[in-house]
């Protein structure tokens, strides 16, 4: 998950619920289509085909029909990192944005098939790596939230292990990062 999103960015994921959300008409058609294509690249076609797409400036680029919300790679992060969130992840994102404890009621999934970049594996609100640390680069992965964070206790926290690990362990925002492409976990 992007750890350095602004508050307004995550609010965008809820715009899919608003009937009169912005339509994205202020941008050129080619730019809009490129952002939609980038956002949808985060998930398998079966999910992307019906997903809503919301840009980082809160503009709804496309309405959805399946409860998923996709966002293009954010312009303020190094690299390309689009994502697609299910309804549990949208709830998680809103709680994170508001510094509230997420009220996750079932397992939630988010896809980042293009990979991602994070400022920290331990600090949910880091906007850049700590001095001496590097950005945390992850290859294609699925993120999983669970209703009971105690279920994550036995899982490792090393983002360079090549296998599933917990990001932000010990915080209300802990979640599983599950690499899905062999040999693509770690720095690009």
C-alpha cells in the first residue's frame, strides 16, 4: 500500500460511491485513457474490467460495477505503482487517512501487479525513507487485511525475504504483503 498518500488522495477511493463525482473532463482524452489503463494494470482482467478508476486529484475517471477501486501510479512516488482495492481495503484506507483504527469485518484484498514503492515497512506515516534507509521496493504482490491482527503474529516482517511478510506489524494498519512473481521481489 502506498505509505505516503495525502489525506485527499485516499478520499478519492470513496468517490466511486458518489453519484455526481467529477468526470475527469478537465483532462485530455489521451491523458485520461492512459491513467485508466495504468490503474487497471494493477489487477487481473476479471477484476479490472468492472473496477472504478479514481485519479490522485479525486477525479473519478471511470465508474465501476464490481466494488473494486483502482488508482494509477501516484506521481509523487519513484516508479510505477498502481493499485486496485476491494471494499475492505477502501475501509482500511479511509481509517488510515483519518488516523483511526480500521474496522475490517472480513478478509480484504488489494492488487499491485505492477509492484510498489514504500517509504517504510514499519512506519505507516513515513513520507520518505529514514536517513540511511532505502525505499522499500516490492515486485508484483497482493495485499491482505484481516479482521484479527493477532492472526499476523507468526508471520515474518522482512520485505526482502522473497515470501509473504507483514508490513507495519504492531500498528492497526498491519497487513500481509504477498509477492506473486518469483524472483521479482526486492529492488527493481
